[in-house]
C-alpha cells in the first residue's frame, strides 16, 4: 500500500448518506494504521465555519454564494488540508470543489467557466486523490430530508434544483472517471459498505 498521505472527498446531494459513510471510511482507514483528519466544506476553519452559517442560512446572489464558497475553500486549503497532507496525515473532506460545480453550477446555473477560473485561482492544479460520489434518486433524497426537523436554505430547494445538482455531479463523474467513483447510495447500508471496502482495497494498493 502506498504510504504517502492522500486526500479523499465525499460528495452527493443532501440526503445521500454522506455522514454515515464518512464515519465508516474514517474508521476503515484508522484500522489500517493511518492518521486521519476529517473536515468539511463549507467550514473546516474558524472563518470557514462563520461563512458556513451565512451560506446555509442567509439569502444571497448566486455569484456571491460561489465567491464565498471559494473564499472558505482557500482558507481550508491553506490552514487545514495542505498542512495535514504535508505532515503525512490523510484528509477526508465532506464536500470539496465538485460540490461547487454541482450546486452553484448545476443547481444555480452559474457559468462553469467562471467556476473553473475560481478553481484555478484558489487551488491551482490541486485535486482530491479520490472522490466518492454517493448517488441517490432525487425522490430518495427528498424523502430522507423530510425527517429533518430543520432544513437549511439548500435543503429547502425544490426537486428541479436537486435534479440539476444530481445531473451536474454525474457529468463530473463522467468527466473524471479515474478520480470520481459513483456509489449507489440507495442500496442497503451493508451492501454499500461492502462495495466501499472492495473499492478501497483496490485503490489503496495502487
């Protein structure tokens, strides 16, 4: 198994079960003796968490939303992700730049070239080593969210918004098949974790 630290991101619509799978992934890597840092976007830093509160709760122009997402990401990279990787710590992030292309690009309809320009400015050619995209039909996502007592402003969007988000995610997966692995998150939990274990075993040995 390669010993250099790697950066793994988890993506998917709200309600895709990322939090459950993130905890399983962290434990799986720790059992292999790896040092692991778990973080999230937007957030991950003191400033990022303040921006997260605004992004999830305050209405704003879609371009403002995108700029704030990338501002939080720049701090996240500078303060958390890059230093951890440099020390040999593996990093797992709940969302990264693919989410911007899915939510601000697909969902909000922002020009993808503008997002690519922000991506190049903020992170250069840096990309995750592996992205696990947990995919569910929109109806499944919405049904799972119906159990939440409170919904943020993204979770309150209509079905057509989430259809565009899902389509954008799947386009990203087709564009970057070596990095993004699509996982059917509508399957039973045991089946998903079995698939993840097999996928990771092959990936970790590369």
